[in-house]
C-alpha cells in the first residue's frame, strides 16, 4: 500500500515527467505506480513493483508438521508488510480443520511488540493510520459473518496477528493487498478449484503450493498465474539473485540484482569498418 500527500504527489510526478530522468523505479500501490508510468517523458523506461494478494495452496498430501512454520513466517514477518506476504491460504477440505487448529495455535503464540527486541516476531505497522485501516478491513469481514481467530489492538500502531476463516470472496481481505498481520483461510475440494481461485484476481506476483505429490506440484507450477511458484515454501521467500516481478496489475519489469542491472542498462552497438 502506498499513498501520497498532495505535495508529495506533485514532487513524484515532477520526477516522473522530467526528461532528464531515464529510468523510474517505483515500489508501492498499483494506482500510484501506473499513474506515474503514464507521466513518463518520451523514451524513459520504468520498473514497477505493486505487490499482490499472495495465494498458498495446501494440498491434501501436504505434511502439516512441515508447513505450519513457513506459513506463519510468510504471513506475519514484518507484520505482513511484505509485497509477497502470504495472504490467501487454500486448504484441502479433508485437512482443513486440523490445519486451522495447528496454524491458529502457532499464530496466536507469535511474540508481538517492540521490533527492537530480538524475541519479537510481529512488530508495528508503519503508521497509526495503516493500523486503523487493517483493523477496519478485519471488522468489515467479521461483520459479514467471517470467523476471526486472534486479533486485537496492542497499541495505536500494533495489531495482534489475525486469521480470518472463509471470508467472502468479494471482501477487501480477499481481494486487496492487506499489508498487515493477517491471513485468510479458504477450503477447496480439487486442485483445479484451488488454482482457479488463486488466479481469480487481477494481481499476480509470487505463489506457493505445499504438497507431497510431484504431479500436483508440477500442475500448480504450470497453471498458477505468478512470476514465481514456490513448492513447499511460503510465498515471501526470495534471495537477491532471483528474478522478482509482478504480472498484470502487480507490476512491470523484473527485479533481482542481475535482472535489474539488465533492465537499467542502455545497450549500444559499435561497428568498425576497416
């Protein structure tokens, strides 16, 4: 999520539209990023990173002993303020009840508080306004009949981790990037159904599947609309040498050290005639 005050918007547009700027790199909301791209001077290039509403599929064959910890980390580290943070978790109906019980036990035990303390696992959001926004989205989902696990406010900037079970498909928490300590759990009967739901939004960045079956892993890898598909790890995993890119509304261009170097390089050919 990224918003600008009026004076900041004017400054950002001035940078984007100045013909002396050869390359614009922007990380933030899609609305702001695509607007700035429309203001680029002729010939200028850009890279946009807008994040997503990252889906993780938990197949019936997944080993619950091995997946709770990575999903808890992927959903709640940096208080969920990660552009590829786990947000939508699709769990096979045969194991959903056990998954929710075990996941809830881990998430509600996360250490919340001062981010400067080594033991803290979930710290504050960046501003009080962001904390209020996320709490508002949670309250809206609960008012629609969604089951809430955990949650609550620690301070004006800090929220306890929340799990929302079966929120409505059109709820903000199901369709927009939360950028806060929150995950949503949905059930599915077939892998085809889970993949279809995972691909149902205009955003597409990183995704994952937890499974013990190679065929399921390969099907998800081929069919998930994502620039990266993790198998048996959370959606927020990355290292600097990996390509890192949003598709569709989620961004433009490719990040990661070697890919960014290529994106920002203006190639030139020199021909000698002798």
